[in-house]
């Protein structure tokens, strides 16, 4: 329990770093904010910044998933939800290790190296998992007194992420759509991390008490 506030703080910092690199790095890179995927920034100028951001974000999310599990333990969805969030964090580390291929034409979209396919499949699975996890945990939060005030915002961010998941495909707007998607996801993670910090810091988060207070 003592380390949970630290996990929450690191998760907050990691998401700020990740969002900063995703939105601001294009200003220094040859890749654009609107038309290029976030992953392509790794291939451009200062690409190491985006690689580090992926790793830091992934580690922070894994820690956050553990904290969510500890503070919702015993409630329905307290295993599946954090697991889905943890997969998203693990995936961020994987895509840092296996960078995307350069995409200069439509033909490149369907012609990838082994590393490129690992990157694409990992990203696809992880985006789907995190959206599922957001919905599952929104339902879990509704059953726990100390989390219940997050339900409306959690549901709105989960719904936004689900909608954007279908729009961030290849196309002229792929870059901005993907950035909006990760912003919705990171917004949810920041919301949850802030609540975890509050609950864990006050040492009032007793899983059994939360469950018994649920309706």
C-alpha cells in the first residue's frame, strides 16, 4: 500500500511525458502532426525521445494497473480491468523495442518487415485491450464508494476512445486522430492515477470496505 501513491505519481509523470512527445515532437521532426502516426516519430529527428516516452509510459501504466488491482480487489472486474490496462502498458514497451517501418506510400502500409508486423499487431491488440479495460473498470468503479464519483468522466473518456478507435485508421488524418485517441486514453489514466494517489495517500483504501460500501 505504501508504494501505491508513488506508482500513481510515476504514472501521471509518464503520461505527461508521452503526450508531450506525441504532440510536440512533430515540431522538431520531419514527420507531421496530422498525417503521420506517433510511432513514425521514432524514425525521425530526435526519435530516441519518442522511444524513451514509449518505455516510460509503458512502465508507468503497468504500475498503475497494479495499483488499480490493489485498490479495487474483491469487486467484479478488478482482475480483468487492470489486466487489460496492464497489457496496454506492456504493449508500449514492446512497440519501443520493435519500431514501425517507414511508410512513404500506400504500398508501404501492407508491406512490412517482421519488426513492423510485430509493432502493428501489438498496437492493434493493445488499443483494443485498453478500451475494454476502461469500460470494465468504469463498471467496477460504479460499485465502489471511493471510486463512484469518477464514473461519469470514466464513461465519457471510454466512449470517446472507442469512437476514435474506429477513426484512427490510415489516411490523411491518421496522425491527428491517433493523437486524439491516445489523449482520451491518457486522460482516463491521469484521472484514475489522481484518484489512486488520493486514496492510497490517506490510507483509507481498504478493499473489503470499498466492496461492502458498494451497491
